[in-house]
């Protein structure tokens, strides 16, 4: 096959775009689940495209298949990293046991071993490899076993990512479709080449698709802030919760919220996803203050009609030793509780006032030593029962004690 410098240039461009995406993802590896796997996946694409570009140049080539064989380092790595990224991005890290990771690494290592030792056993190419058109896809039993295995991992990752976006806000759905589109294009063209529909069977279309994939992923990174605004706690939210739930990233931007939270934060229907809490104005701007690593609880007053009160509990979201990823904010409407507390305070004040009035009867009262009438504040003398009745809730009922009966009515006292 003669050199093709135009095709090699396109492949090198693909490698460059993939490298840019890898560096951007690498910078966010501490804040986003799956960013490291994405960076490794795109670096594997860089290897794949770069080695294939060298195959189509006139540079040093020890053997006809030297650079083609080296492309398989990327070929066997990309599906693994795609699957690992999907697992981490969708919050299924519990799947990544030592046994699973060991099996993935062992398969890739065994595939490369069979590839580079194929001349001894013929398991990888099955004696079909010749320096002719389409030889890159000529293979034996292990070649096709690895192809099936790779596509199975890829389709599994697609299912995980597609299922994760169903109940997410619009911004996250756009991010997921961008990711799926970037992943589907190279593999779709690779399938076209494998089944023999490529009009130039001596040219692998996968690196061309990688260029398009890199452009799509770049759009997701810089236009839709993919890997910056991510659903860091979406799986823990319950759509039917009576309390509002907000998720803030480490830049105090709203990255997720449930319907109750949306009604409280944006009652007019404005989409708050991606906005900083400071942009919502008072009293929400108070949430932008740094909170440290401890849970906090504050109260907000909303000047609505009627006035509403919210109790906010803020919990830092942590991910291993990397530090805080953001905050989970739980909003509870306590307006009814505040109303009852106000009524209780009024009742207590009323009782204290009444108690104060009763206590005036416990002071020094001027009372007649003979008739037992009491002098009031105006200097008037009143019967004691009238004085007490007018100044308290007590009243009198009249009767006669035994001593008075014996003194006043001795005849009646003998009959008792």
C-alpha cells in the first residue's frame, strides 16, 4: 500500500483533538466521577490514531505491519475505558471489584499477547493476514472473539449512559446525548468497515470518526460545560419528596433539583440549572458563602404573599480523599410552624399579662379592719369580693362557716 499523506494528516489531526479532550478531562478528574477514565479513553484514541497515521507515512517502519500492530494497544484499551467511564459516571463504582478489573486487564493483555505471537499459533489472524487491501480486518478466531467482546462492552456502556439520562433535567440530557453521539460515530464507521461496506477497504474509517468524535466532545466540554456541571447526587433524589432538594457544585452553581425545589427557587418557570445561586438574588445569595466541610442549617425568609419561611440544611458532598464536590441543600417550608410559634408566643404574652394582673392582688392592699372593704386605686372602698372579681377571673359564692353558725344561730348549730 503506497503512502497516503492526506490520510495521515487527518489521522494526526484526530490524535490532536483527542489529546485536547484528554487534557480537559484530566484537569477535572478531582471533581467529576469518570473524568479520569474519559481522559484515559481519549489518550488511547490518541495512540490508535497516531500509530495508524505513522503507518500511512514514509517514516521508519521496520515491517509492513509494525505500526498496525501497535494500533491494537489503543484498540483493546478504548472499549475498557469506555465501559469504566460509563460505570463511574453513572455512580456504579460498586461494580469495580478487583475481580472485574483484573478480568478486563487480563483480556486486553491476552489479546495483545496473541497478536504479537500470531506467527507461532495463528489464533489472531488465522493465516489470513496479507499486505493487501482490507488486511487490517482480516482475522482468525481470537480476532472475532475480541471484536464481539469489545462491542459488548461498548453497547453495555451505551445502555448505562442512555438509562441514566431519562429523568434528568434538560441540560443533563443534552450532555448525555453529546457523549453518546461522540461515542457512536467512530464505532458505527468501524462496524461499516468490518462488514465490508467501506468503499475503500484499505482505509480504516475509525480515525476519521475519532476526529468528529473529538469535535463533538469538545462542544460538550466548552459549550454545555460537560464534566463541570454534572448530576453529582441525582440518584439520591426522590421526585415526590415534599422537601425541596438542591445540588450545588463546588462553584455554587445549581446542578440539580427536584420539583419541590424548583417551585421554591424558580416559581415563575425559569430554568435555574447551571445558574449560580448568587444570580437568584436575595435571600438565595446567602447560599454562595463558603461553608467548609461541616453540615450547616440556616433559615430564609421569602417575601412572598403571604410571607414564607424556609429551613435549609446544607450537607457537603464528599468523594473519597479528593475533597468536597459541592453541597446538598434540603429545603423545608416551615411557614406553618412559624405561624404556630407566633400564635404560641402571643398566647404566652397574654397569659403573662393576666398573671401580672393577678399578681397585683398579691401586693399590699389597704383593707378596713372592721368591715373588710378594700380601697381601690381611685380611693373608693369596695367590698372585697367585688375588688377581686373585677381584677381577676375569680368569683365568689356565699356560704357560712361552722363557727359563725354557732355564734349567730346557736339553735341551728345544735341540730347540725
